[in-house]
């Protein structure tokens, strides 16, 4: 694959109730990314956005984001999924040879719509919806129980992942302030409100208002913009079945496939040795373990024994990951931004040592039905 | 009984405009001709699943398309009324008079003879604490069946032979 560089990025500070409208939030994000490298709107040749009609309260909602999203008289189009998928389409445009600078942004404001209730509308109208028992939370409960039961993993091990990520979020000034918990313990996690047994409130990525933006450019153009772009050297993407009942919820085949694809592209043979840090979008804490196993960091069911702290053997989510706040449609882009910061040494307070190669993931659907994985590398490679 | 609201936070500073989004007025069509054997069986209090001739997967509830093979399964196979709990969680319902939230088990049942699971509810009298993965369950039919999935009133627990063995050996 030809190289595509990430030349700039910006993220709006997440909040449970951002004191601005969607329009300003998007403007601040896009303007912030361009300003981060001193570029202008006219330098942008293509725009891909990630929002959701329901979240925006408008059909074909990118009609109203044209101006704020920097897309006036540009070939903008929208992905109604996590922002990581918009990055994928942005990457393809950059690789097409027809674009010099692709702007990708995603975000939403869960303070303006009932996030978990809205996921009820993702369920199947024939078999699932009439019972009104399945939304993203109950799906997460089914997934966590399936994982715990399959591999005999105690709830404490999963709470430990939440503890690590909430502690990491406390070091990250770009995290949702409410997610920063430097003194959290496994007991606090296990004793927090039950959302959908065995999932408790502190094992769930809290929906919050935010948006994020990155700028992509093909190799030669990227090097004109800056000396040290972070390169996307691999990407993989896979989808599993829609019906939860058709899937083995204790593992993630889609993440395994995505990883295989991305690692082959980037020439990664032994993920555990060759990946220095992972920023994974986990909707629930147990998903981080399921992903780590799917990525080949360890055998199935061995996730809890991995050393994933900032100073550990394979640091996962030094930024706090999904636990540092989930801004629907932005979270995948935020994971990418955090992986970039680790490579460029900008992750002040939660920097992993000597990061050359990082991975970042985005997901969509119940129990991470689909996963998108990027391999990022620094240097002039 | 109403569904618990997950939204706790209220607006503080920004002014809000109320809006309505009539999503639930949408209609969904599905192929009743191809589904007829399934619906007729339900009316007779029988269960059947659809088997893909290409990969032999038996789906229950029946799926009109096998995603793995991109084929239309057309072989109906009989299933037993029993199954096991493959995984479970809880749904919380608030009692409007007392304001108390009660946990109701939501279960994924693997019907005996099927390869997929069905997300459904247990007998509301079964306590959430008593549910476990591997628990044997059996369909409780409605008295008057009409030929749709609601004919399954709920799943009820049945004696677990493995549990009895455990207690004997203890
Ligand atoms: Zn098949």
C-alpha cells in the first residue's frame, strides 16, 4: 500500500453537556485541525464525515454540516458509523491519487438524545424489538456473561480493566472529566450501579458530547506539510452477523480478521512483539480483553493475565480508551489521535516509552459487530 | 411498568429546542409465504428451524438468508421444545407505583437441535439470581396460539439432571 500520512488533528474536549450547539462543535473541531498545521479551507480537497441521522435529529444530516464541516463546494460524503470508518474512506480517497488533503471528522451530542434507548431501534423488528428487551446495554451484559462463562473469568478481572482505564483517563487531559478516577478500586467498579448484569456503570463507556478531526495526505504531499507525519501502514476491517444469536459472543472474529488484514499489510508478523501500544475502542471493559485475544496478544481467555498498564509489556489504552468517554461517531477517531500522540511523544502524563508502531481501532454495532483496525507508524519510513 | 430511563443528566446552560422524531411509525415487511411453515407450526405448538443445505447450520428463529453461504435455506427441521441458556443478562423494569426497579432475566436460548440462539424472556417468576449458563429450559406455550412468535409465552426452567448429579456426589 502507498503511504498516507496523518498531518494534523484536533479533538473537542469531551463533556456530558457541552455548552454549545452541534454546529459550533463541528466548526471548532475542523478549524482546530486545520489550524494545528497552519492550513486553510482551500487546501482541503475532500471531506468525509461521520454522524448519525438519529443523533443529529435530521435525515441525511450532513446537509446541515456542510459549512461548519469545511465541505462548502467540496465532494463531502458521510459515513453513518463510528469515525474510524470515515477515516477508512478518507484513506481510500487519499490513495486514489486524486486528492491532496482529505479532512475527516466525526462526532455527536448524546446530551441531546437518549443514546441507549436509541439503540433499541437497531434491533430486528421481527424477532427482537417486539419484546423490548435488547439494546446496547443488555447486549453488553449477554456478551460479558458469555465471555466470563466460556473462560472462567471472574468479574473482578474485568473490573480490573475498568480500573486501569479510569486511572489512565485521570492522566489524560483530553478525557471526559467525569471519567478521571485516580483512586478507583475494583470494589468501586463492581459496586457501581448495575446497567445490565454483570455490566456495571463503571465498565461502560459513558456517552458524551465531543467531535474529532484528522487530516490525511498522500506521502509526497504529507511531507510538504510537515517533516514528521504519522503514517497509516495497514488497515483491516470485518463485519460479523447482525443477529446476536448467530455469533459466539465470547470472542471477536471480526477483530481477528481485521487484525490479520491490517498486520499483513503493515508487515507485522508477531503482534505482541512488534506493536508498542494499542488504543482500542472498547464499548465495555470486557471487550478490551476480547480484542486483545483477537489481536493475538495472548490465547483466548488469557486476556486478564496480560500486562497492559502504561509501563506494561503491551500497553492498551494508556489514554483511558472507551472508559475516557464515548462520543458516538468520534470515538474511533479519538483512538487514532491518541495512538498518534504516543508515536509523536505528545501523550504528556501517559506516554508509553519508545513507541514506533501503534494500533488503533473503531467499532460499530451491538457487541462490536464490526471492527476497524489501523496500524500507525512514525519516522520517515 | 415503564422502561428505566438511562438519561440522568439535564441541561444546564444551553437553551434547548424540543423536537420529535417519529421513527416508530415505520413499517417492516417480511416474506410471510416463505415463513408460513414456521408460523403454522407455532400455531400447532410445534417448533421448526431452517437448515442451510450448504453449511448445515440450523437457525432458530429461522433466517431467510444464510450469510455464511449467501444462500436461501429451504429445509425445515423439527426442533425440541427444550433448550439451554447460552448466556443471560437482566432487563430492569420500574414499578410505577413503588418506583422500585426489578431485574428480569433476559436469556439467549440455544434450542435443542438448533445452532443459533434466540433472545427471549424467562418465566417472570424465576428469580434472576437463580439463572445460570447451561440451565435447561422449556417453552411455555400460550393457551390460544395464533401462529406468531408471541405464541411462546416464555421459557420455563426444568429439572437439571447435571445439578442433581452434583448434589448426589457432594
Ligand atoms: Zn449456510
